C-alpha cells in the first residue's frame, strides 16, 4: 500500500510474527494472532484461526512483529537553527544548562513561518518513519506573545496535542525581571495561546522557573481549561513534583533525579512519569533506574523530547534501546511505556493499544520480535507505520 492510501472496506492483518496488543489478560506478546479494522477503527483481534472470513483487504505481515504505533508524548519540534557546537562542547566536558535554550529562541524568532513549518514537517516525517503515530509538540522557543502563538498555530497543523510552554526560560529582555515575565505568561500570552493549545507546561528546574512560579502559571492554565504537564527534576530536585501532585498534573517529565519520597508522591497521585533517555544520552547525565519507578507503583511513559538542545532524536527505537540498556526496563516494559504509557501521558483512551474500538494505529517491524528494537541498536527496524488504517510510510 502506498503512503497516504487508505483501503476501503474491512482489512485483515495476518501472518504476524508476534502481536503486541497492550490489552487483554494473556501474555504480552501474542503468537498466531491477527486483527481486523474498518473505517480507521479496530473491529476484531484474536487467534488467526478464528479470523473473520469476509474482509475485503489483507495485509500479510510475512512473519514480522506488529505493535501499537508509538505515542511520543513530549517533543519540541517548533524551532529554527541547531546547537551541534553546544553538544560537542558538552561531550568535551561542559555541563548542560537551561541557558542554551535562549540561542534557539533567537533563531526561532528570526525565522519565517515557512521555515518553522518546513523544519517541523521534516521532523514529523522522521517521526512517522520511526513508527510514531501520535505526538505532542510544545511551544517554548518564542517566549513573546506573537512568537509563542505562532509556534502553537504551526504546531496545530501537525497535531491536536499542542502544549503552551511560554515558561520554558525567562527570555533575555526580561532578565532580572522574572516576575513580570511570569505575569505576561499567566495573562496576555496564555489568553492568546489558548485557542491553539490543549496542554500547559513549565520548565521547573534550576535556571528556569521556581515551584512557586510554576504553581502560578499552571494554575492560570488550568483555570483556562488546559491540562497540566511539567518538566521537573532534570537538573535538580527543587520541588516541582509537589506542585504537580497538588495540581493534578497528568504527567511529570524528565525525572533524572527523583527521591523515593518523590516517587511515592507520584504513585499516590497517579501521575505518569515520562522518562526521556535521549536527554541523559545527549547531556551525559545519569540514567534514572526504571525499576525504582515500577517498584514504587509509578506508571511510566517513554518519549523522545526531540529538541535541538538536549535530545535531537526522532528515534523511538533509540529511546527504547537506551531505556532497556541503561534504565533497566525489560523490552516489554519499554514498548509498553512508548505506546500505552505515552497515550496515558496524553490522557488519550483511543490510542496505544490494538483492541476493538481503538484507532488502527500500528507499526509493522522488519523483524519477527520486538526484542529487535533494542537488540539491533542503530539499525532501523520499522518497516511500515499505519495511522487510522492509513499507511504513513511507503
Ligand atoms: O525538555 N529541559 C528543558 N527543555 C528542553 C530542552 C530545551 C533545550 O535545551 O533547547 C528539554 O530537555
Ligand atoms: Fe522537554
């Protein structure tokens, strides 16, 4: 099937090496399973021997593994320029600081709409090739009313999951005047961003915003009807998790440095912890241990955090490989976190599983098992990506 082509009538997907459904009470990987969909929605899943007989179309997976499309719940795709020199300096011994964000802000403000749109479109193509069928995009490299609104408006052309991150860092022109910037974010900027955003987020960390400032901004967003996310504990634990719990955030992201008592708070509040191993990789930071989160009863998501500073990757496969190798996820846990976990971090119940009623979003690998996602690091294993039953890749 060609890119963008949609099959009419019902489609049966069969001859699957192993099928990850993220639903039901059986094993995580199902052998000899098939599924069917019609009009973009999954209509049947079960043993291939019991397949519906009347499907108009057949997709033959030729023994390859199939899993739900990846859900990337955290990315920053609206920006201009790149920061490879900053990366190289880090690899030579510099440490990561929030301040690098300001250089991307300058480049983003100077870019035309077409440049931002084309840059984003190229990265979205990479996402699709990487098996990502749903993704979130944050603003946060505009940091003035007009540039933040423009970022969100362009992001909306690509995804309904858009996040207002006016509180990414304090822009240079407000240096020494953070309170005035916080007021701008909570007031005029939020109001202008609202028509284009579903979520609000704040970078609550050393060098960015304090928990008190985060509380004020997130509260304003919540009152205006936005759902809450938070960047916290990437550089240091400064109290962001307490604020996220107090406000009922859906997810807290990064969590490079998280204490046992903070994990207990996240578990108690039912907040999804979104881990971003591309950041630890690209900033040479210690990887958090997923076993601590799992033992504490915290639900996990994995995301790319694709951005030009701390994680310039669109490869969910790399994220999974790092999560398995460095964070002690099992392959099954990592795949679950990159699919259903991402869906939960986006408060979505229509994606993240191959089950009746779900959107027909799925990935066909080149390999017979999902182990290959981590077992063949650096070697793409995605053969085809389907969203709502349509092929996104050729
Ligand atoms: O999620 N940590 C804060 N924001 C981004 C990085 C932004 C940048 O360095 O440009 C992140 O890692
Ligand atoms: Fe981020």
